[in-house]
């Protein structure tokens, strides 16, 4: 169950608790709830009405005048979600209705409910713009797709384009005891939303910032790179990365004339330092796409010689960019990879993968020698590299690798043996399907036997049908059912051997 489903479940639980007349434990939940909780709460109340008759003294008189009814006490949260539109309309007149439910009522199908809710929301936004935008923007974005949801989004977007500052701290900061906030500490609402934990809100704040020239121009190339490097959502990181690269492309040293002297030289130095820092920030990102953009940007920054240091990056995309950059600098990435792979202390799985990505058959002997490397990751990369280069599989050596202590090595050996699985020693594979063998060895032998087919494959499936590992047990049971079905329907030809 994902986070949004869990939040929706909390909303439904809160609604059921209120309908049972137990609001104390739900009040705290609703106060700290997210947008999906409030939406689910509203839907649950609407689905299970009519509700227990209740109202506060203030609400009773108002509701009696509007509806000619007299109701006992009911929480205002329930009344604002009542199936009867007249009750929802009257509930909007209670003192301080929950703003989240007011936002939901702004998208209500009934105009008599929708219009007063919109007046309430507009007044709340005018009185406390920063707090309202921070608290309600995620919910407004969730509701924007509804038939009547665009109004609140347009209202909030107009307010966000002004980028109001965050409310100042109530108590003054003591410089002697409290440190100053960092330079990149968000000071405006939009800056805070750009770092929101809610992904749709973060993406929306990013688009709004970059689509508004006044807001975009406030961000330096360092700011753009910092936002790209800090983002963990690949789609949103790509937007910040593109903006950073565009800013780097537009940046030009200031050369307004010789009479500018030292001032222009200092400005140019500052600009170069900013560009270098931006590139370094991109390269430091955990996302491969952002790192690849940073490595590519090294050429524009005049730092092509640094491409060699990224040839063994964990990401194939970054390695490809590093190879391109090294070649543009006049180097030979292939020779660098061979030196890395031949160096016992500097060899890594990523360097071996990069060597194989070069696609030269002359590297096959070097890769075969790395199959005996002490590191399991390097051994696995060597086996994968031999397969990538189309080297003839050494069946004996690969079959022995099924017993390798590294699961990654056994997995790569299995992939390399699939094309010759029918020629493998069936008895050897069956002996690896016993409980005393490691899990990765049992799994590898089972997969190869299923490629072989025949009686041995069925025996392996029956043997592993009671395996302690759930995934392997399910696969073996599914195979056993297939063989049993094939036998019942007379399809015995496949069960050869």
C-alpha cells in the first residue's frame, strides 16, 4: 500500500469514528492530515449519510431557520460533508469551519454551497496568504481536476506568482545563541513549496517558478543547480537540470571594455566560479540523468580533462557521457578502461562494465581473467561483459559459477547459459535444486532446467514446491501445475527426456 492509499485510509477511519460519535481521537488526526485524508474523509461521510442528528447551539438556530429543522449536536466536519446540500450550505456559516473542507466545498457541484465557500476561501487567503498557501496548495492541486476545481487553482496561482514571504518568527533570534539560517533557507512561500514532501506540489511549484520570468530570474545558476541536485524525483530533476543547462549556456563573461579594468575581471572570475560550482553540484547528484548532464557540461566549462574521472561511474548513461568527453579531449577511453581493469587495486565492477561497453573483441581475454577476481561484483561484471561482447560461452566455467558465493555472479552465469541450456548436464543441475544448496544456486539451476524442459524440469519443480523461499516456492508450484495440466490434456510431447 502506497502513502496516498494509507492517507486515504486514515480519512475513512476518521469519518467512521465521527459517525460513531467518537471525535476526540479523530480531531488530532484531522488537524495534521494531508490532502488525500481530507478528500477520503469527505467521500466517506457523503457515502454513509444520512447522519446522526446533531448541532451546536449556534448552528442549531441557523439550521432551524434555513431548514425548519432542529438537530442535536453534530461535529461541523460532518455537517460540511453532509449529503444534503442545504446542510452543507448552512454549515459554512459556523464560526471557523475547517479550511480544508472549505476548499473541498469550493468545488461542490451545488452553486449554493460553492459560492459561499469561495468567498470564505478568498477572505482567508487575503487575511493570511502565506499560511493559507502553504497549508492548502496540495489539496487545491488534488481538486483541480474536478469540474468546479479550477477556480481555487486560479486563485492560488495568482497569489503564488507574487511569491509572498514566509511569516516572520514571533520571537526575535538571539545571534549569540541561535545560528543564522543557511543562505539557501527558504524565505518565501514558493521556495518552501519547491521543497515540499508532496510530489505534485513540488512539481507544480517548479513549473510555476520557471514559467514566470520574474520568479525565474530571481534564481542564480547556483540556485538552479542546487535544486536539480537536491531533487529525488527524476521528472522534476530533469526540469531543473534543463533550466540549469540553459542558464549555463546563456552565461557569458562580461567583456564590456578594457577601461573596466579590475572590476570586470573580478566579475568574470565570480561568474566562472558560479558556473564551476553549478557543474559540480550537478555532478554530485544521486540521479544518473543529472550527473550525466553535469559531466556533459564540463566541456562548456573548459574542464574536459575531468571526463576521465567519471569513466567508472555506476551509471551507464554517465559512463557514456564521460567516454564522449574524454574523446573530445583527445584521449582514448578504451585505453583508460583497460588500465583500470588491469590494475588489481583500481579495478571496479563499473570499470569492467565500461570496458565491455566499448565493444572490442580484443578485450575478451582480459575479461576472462577477471572471472577469477576476488570481488564478486567484478566477477559478475566480467561475465556480463563477455556476454555483451558475444564471446562463446565456456559452459564448464559458467556452470561452475552457479556455485559462486555471490548471487550476482550466479545470476549473470545463468543468463549466459540460457542459450546453451539444452546441452547442459541435467544431473548436475538437479543436484543444485536441493535444500542444502544456497538460494541463489537453487534458483539458477531451476531456471536453467525450465529452459531445458522434460522430466528433469518437472522433478526440479516438485522438489522446490516446498522451498522455504516464497518467491522460488511460488515459481516451482506454478511450474508443477503447468506440468500436471499438460499431462491431463495429453500434451506429453513437451515433457521429453
